[in-house]
C-alpha cells in the first residue's frame, strides 16, 4: 500500500468552512428554484475504457475547486466558465448551496457536490469519530446526506456526489496500529452505506468518495462496492496515480479532485529550514503538468478539479489560489490554456525574476532591508509593487501584513524588517493595473540586532518568580533559558501579574544596554532594576507601552543583580522571553 503523505500545509483547510456549514445545517429544506429537470449522469463503458456521460453525451471533467461563498456564485461563475472549466467541486452541501447549483447551471457548469465527514481535510482536521461505535454520528449523516441529495437531484447543476474528504488519511491522527486499520475499514464501509442511501433517492448521479492518497483505494475496493468511481487529491505525485491504479487491480475509473503545483508538504526546505515555495512560473507549469498526466490515462481518468478558484489572501491563498484578492496570476492563464479556452487578447501577468534578500539567514530585527525583485510584463505595462510579511513559521498565522516600502528603482525595494525574531515569509507583488499580479516569496530569518559590548548575563545563574514546567509549547521553560544565548529557548512565567526574572552577574558590574527578545507573549509594562544584594532594587528603565518583539535600550546603572520586573502583560498568557541580554 502506498505510504500516506505527511502534510504540513492544510491545503484543504478552507474546506473547514464546509464542515462548519454541515455542523450547523438547518433542518428545513429550501424551496427549489424553478428550473429544468436535472441531468442523467452515468459512468459507462468497461474495464479500462470508461467515460462519464451527461444525458448520453461524453463528458470530461475540466474542473476547479470552488472557494467563494455560494451566495457569490452568480458573480464569479461567468469567469470560471471563461477558463474552459465545466465543473466545480465543493466540500459541503446544505441549505445554502442552492445559489451555487443555480449559477453553475445557468453558465453551463456542473458541481461535484461534497459531503463533509470527520476527520476531514487530512491530518488534524475536523475532529475524531469512532466509526465502529458512534452510531449517533453515523445515523445523523445517513439521514442528512441523502436529504440534500434528494433536495438538489433535479437541479441541472449537479454532476455527482462526493462523500467525505481525506478521512482515511485523517484517521491516522485519531488511531494507530490495528485499531487504525479497523477504523479505516469501518469508515469506508460507512461511506458505502451512505452511497446506497444516496443512490436510493437519486439514481441519476454517481457517488464517489475522496481521499488524499491512493493508499486509501484498497479500503474502498474492499468495503465500498457501491461507489461508482474513485477520487483522489494528488499534487506532486499526480503523475504516479496512473501506475498506482494499474498496480492495484482496480475495476473503477477515477477523477483527480485536487491537484496543481507541489504543496508545502512536498517541497524541500530552504536554507532557513522552511518549505521552499515554488515560483509563479513553477506553479503555472504544475497545473499544466497535472492536466497532462490526467489526460494521459485515457479511459480511466475521467478528468480533474484542480485546486483552487479562491480569492483568499493569506499564506495558503498565495500558495494555491489562482486569483488571491481577485487578482489573476500566471496559473490562471496556464489553466485556461490547458483546458483549451481562448487566450487571444488576454492581458497577462507580470513575472518577477529571481527575488533575492541579502543575508536572508541573519536579518536584524527592525532594521532596513533591501529586497531585489526585478519584474517584466509581457505587454510592457507600468508596474506597481507591494511588500508583505507572514509569520506562519513563528506562530502559525496565515495573515499577510503589508509593509511600507521605498521603490529604489530597478526592482529594488527598501523595507523595515519585522521586529520579532524567527523565520518569516516576505512576499513581493507586482501589479500591472489590469487586474493581474505576479507574486514571489522567500523566507528570511530575523535575528536580534547585534549589540556592541559583552553580554554579561550570558550563562549566569538566573531565577524567576515562576516558570511553566509542563511538557507543552516547548517547555519546561525555566528562567535560565533566557540567558543561555539561544534564540529558540525561552522563559515562560505563570499567567498572572506581577512576575520577575533575575540574573546574578557574580560581582557588581556597570551596565549600559539591555536587549529583550520577546516571544509572542510579551511585557507591556515593566521595569529593569539593579541591586547589590538581590533585596533592594534601583530602577534604571521603565517601560509602559511595550509591544513585544525586540526591546533595545541604553541604561545607566550598576549592580551584581539585574532584574526584569513585569507588572502588566501584553497578552492573556504569561511573560515569554527568549533572551535577556545585559551589556557592559
């Protein structure tokens, strides 16, 4: 059996929206809009010579996964159609789905309509269900999914139903060993039960189930004979699906339900130890490559829905979306070409050349930084630039923050580096004024700025008012971590005020500078104090509006002991400090 992928980017995390919809789905059925009767969709043919038909006519799925809300479908569906797309895929179906089906039908597009099952979306997503014992959950889904199939079966926008997403893989985060195998058998048997229920209310549309790797297919082969076809999400390995199908002895065709450029979990790490994101050019080539591999498996691969028609403007959106924030990328036009749509007269995006950052593995926090990002535009359009930062590899945030920059000309952009240490992503956007954008990204490792002099606190005895000693969040986190000279260990206090951290310099020492390197939980109000005896303290610096990151300031004082005394935290957590530098 194929080894399951190790996923570091929840590329299907947007599907959690569908999960939330299902969790709160209303019971009352919507009143169906007036429209023509639904299509009759069949998987026809014989072993190795299958095809999908819609009302008797051959149908190859030229698709894309759907990101906007169903209520915005009428707005976006004409653009989807212009790409040569005839199919969109969703992860959830409920009362809110009607506008999507209607807009799809109005534009000659059909929907692979998903139903969400836990634990969906791959590792760690969607919660755990015991498919051997949780009859309440299973009974709810057995009633819910056929209900929506019955509601929408006569809508001409429906192509097929897809039960679950990546749950065979996701179960590895809930169970292990023999129990994992039993749960996978139970899950795929349950999928088959749902398929039979849906077929009973809607015999005119196929039913499938999606997972994250072809290693799930043996479970479906064994336990889900009522599925009409298989589906799988596959990115970098999409060209290997054909050989996996051939070696697996399968007797059903398949559709690729997510594919595109290599994902975060598939690429090598860069010099800063984080996944190296493909360039715009590489991403565009990834879509063309994927479609070529799908069409190469004639009579078995019935098409694909590539990932992703989304406008999300965040870490994952930049990695995969064809139009983040509504701006069209090179991949948008590459997919249009792959699907055979006309590109004549299209104004296409600028392309950024080799984005470079000097000393990218040691960028001083809060200091000026010059990025080189030369860009060219096929039509010679005038370009404007934007620089953004993301902290996913520090705090798992997907948000992008725009940074003020100075355009130095020749693709050289001057910005101020983030004030917080760790590995950041820096993004450069080049926009052509015609709704197109080129985007490139690199990682930078932000470090504490150098300080002249000697850090007299380094390695000295350090105590604290409290410390988190549990095995959580990289702890235990004693006070000594803040004077060990390492930027990846920290002191973490209890979640209360006041707190203090104290270092014994061994002898009375004149100090002239202090540098604090905060983790995300920082001190808002605190003092720096010195003492000769560890009992009587003199304040040499008071801070009343701390905002985290690096706090660098000169002081004048002396003493054997130096203390950080915090009286107001900047977050609801404790005080969390990577390094307490005291310089003579």
